[in-house]
C-alpha cells in the first residue's frame, strides 16, 4: 500500500486524510500496522525537513508492505515494513490531454478502491496514453461506466452540471476528489459513460499532485473550454481551501 502527498511550504498536505486512506487500504488487504498515525506523521514531517532551500522536498511517498515473505502469493508472518521517501514536486501544464484506453477497471476486484503498489496495469495504460499524445489514461469499468485515470479522478460537465464517477464504479477515493466534492463542486454518479467525457463541455482531473487540472483534449479532440466555468470554480475553491488549511 502507498500514499503520495504533495508538500506545501515544508508541510505534507492533507496528511490526516492520506493516513486514513492508507489504513483503509491496509484493511482491504487484511494487513495490520501497529505504528500509530502520530509516528507515521512524525516520520513524514522529518523527511520534509530533510530538504534544503536549493532542493526542497516537494512530494512524499509513504509505502507499507507486508514485510519478508515466501516466494509466490503467500504472506509471511513478519511485521509490515514502512518506508517514507521524499522527492521533488511534480510540475504539470496548465491543461492536459487524456486518452481513453481499451482496458477495464474491475470494480468487483478484491482490491478495488485500495491504493496498492501493483501498478503494472497503470504503467501499460499510461504508456499507451502518452503514445497517443496525452498525459493520463482514462479507464471504464467492466460495466462500461466511466471510472478513473491511472493516478487521478475525473470530473465532467454534463448538461451544465458537474459530475464525477461514484466509488461504486471501482475508482480510487481520491483525496483531492473528496475535497472538491466537499467544497460543493460536483455530484457523484455511477452511470457516467466514456461518451459523457468525449462530449463534455468541460472536464478536469484531480489528484494529489495535479490538484485540479483542466482537460483540453480527449483522444486528441478538443473540448469546448479548458478551463470552463465549472472547472475554474472548482479549481479556485480548492486553491482557497489549501491556502486556508494544509490539513483539511
């Protein structure tokens, strides 16, 4: 299991929420972590402090594995291993392009909704998206409903209203996604389609490194606005929230 956080002014953003999601992912995989959140938070802050003025820590990754184990799919009996890494922050363009990939998210998977380190599927999909000129791949689920990106959630404007796939579609419970919804921008739906994205007046991605990033093109075709008014309002609300509270 892992969590990726951005660091703002030397402070890991939304750390409490990220640790809570880490616990949920561990529970889905049947893993118990004895270290309290306070210790994990202290480790995260210590890594942030390890940066310098010339090379500040801009992002964190907290990774938990089941520890030493046998070859194969069996699980060992040793304690989980926790590692906290720091690195530079991500730099994203003002807008981006996405590509729809033919592979499907399995909303019935045993690890649906967990943020696992099993990223081979994402690596393959993202490579296909980049070959098509995008920076993110978009998946449908096995029912054909719009689901998520490899490392992001997606919002679309349909008939003047803003929507995002519900968690029942199998998408990850993104931290930025939740903060945008809680700020009053967007409603969850489980019946959005890939055509809703293709035909959207506007759309955007959310993630812990992208924040709110307008989508300019879908499979190379331009959307009508990037950002549109609904996207701009959600982006501004998120920026205001972050400016007011680094652990909302």
